[in-house]
C-alpha cells in the first residue's frame, strides 16, 4: 500500500506520516529488496567556499554498482537534494539535473556569481567552509523511497556555529507570519506516534488560507525537519485544511529538530524556519524511519 507522497506500507489504512489514504500499488519485489546508496564526487575534488564546482550524485545498488538505477518522478523531480550545514544554520533544497552518464549534478557557484533565472533549481553556493550534509531523496523505479545522507567537507573559513536549544514556533518571512500550533496536544510533541501540527498563517495581521498558495513541486507546502545531533530526517507535505496547513508526521526519535517550511506565492518561494522540541514517546518509532522521505 502507498500514499500519494510515495511512502509505502504493508497494511491498508492511512499513512501515519502524512495521513493520506493508502492505495494498493505494484512493487517489483527484486527492486524493493535491493539496498541503494548514493555515490558522491565533485570537480574539483576538494570544494572550497566561494569557489565554483560541479557536484555529482549517482544512485547505486549495493553489490551491483555498474547497474543503471532509473528514478521515478516524485513531486515533479527525480531527485530532491537537501543541503544543510552541520549546525543546521544554513539550508538549501535543490534538484540535481540528470546527466547521460547516470549521475545527477548540481553547480556550486563562485562568490558574487548570480543564480540563473528562477533561482537556478540545480544551483547552490557555499559561503563558508566547514562540515555540511547532503540528503539525496529519490525513488528507484519499482522500488521504495530512499534517503541517503552524505557528508561534505568544504575548505575555507567556517561561519560561527549556531546552537538551537530553544523552541521557535513562530516564523516571519516576506511579510508572512507562520505559527506552529502544538499547545492542543497538552504535552507537546513526542516521538513514536503520529503527531498533528496545525500551522496558521497571517499577512498584515489577517489570516491567510494556504489553499490560495500556488502549487510548489506539486504541493501547497514542503516541510523538512532535521534533528540537530543525530541528523534524523523528516520530509513531509502539509495539506491545506480548514484555513491552515495541517502537518501529520511521526518522529522516529526524540530531540531538537530544525525545520524549514517552503511555499510559493506570485512565483516566489518563501522559506520559514522553526525549531521544535520532541520528547521521548512511549512507543518505538524505528519502523517509521524508512518512510521519512517523500
């Protein structure tokens, strides 16, 4: 069974992560049993902050590395790449371009270089050196969704590290104010069970219905959450319900999560940032950890 987000489960019902109704699907048993990883390379081999480079991400099958790995379109793209600094103070969500050699490439721009028109969906820029993480999110044809985490080390002077210890439930961006409403749960967010998080939006002091947002990559909004210590990864898609964005997801592990919610109006993508605290729940959610991609 699967939901529209591409998450897959063994039993009928609703998705515990995004709350969508599950539908029967055909899975290639041989493909679903394969183990995948993402091979990373770059030119030049050592990336440097503020310098131009090409970064390549190639899906591979463990034990059959020479085999081609065709990918399915998920939210209008074959690969979603989430880039973050190690302290999670910097975030980028881009989409590598497929190459005839089987790899998916992005461009790291030099300092001062302009992004292509429309932001450059396969372009990024590292302004500071240090450790970064790339999350390659993709779905092999006939297989299950994959999220591969890759460590990146960028030469150059690192930025001053930021520590996120306090919750941030209200975010202001481009004239919008977004509020994560978790007070209704009584004890806040916990791991291991499905969490329901409404998000209210205002502009100029007036409520905004997210149903009026333009579709961005096939959804009204995209929400990425990454835990600050162990880098546990969640990518879900809130629905526009009752004049608010409605998040349904499950946190596999407790901790402090830095979050980025993206939505689009008038052709502009807005990114609101949050910090949420997730306490230890009574149930073990390890079984959900493989379903936290698209």
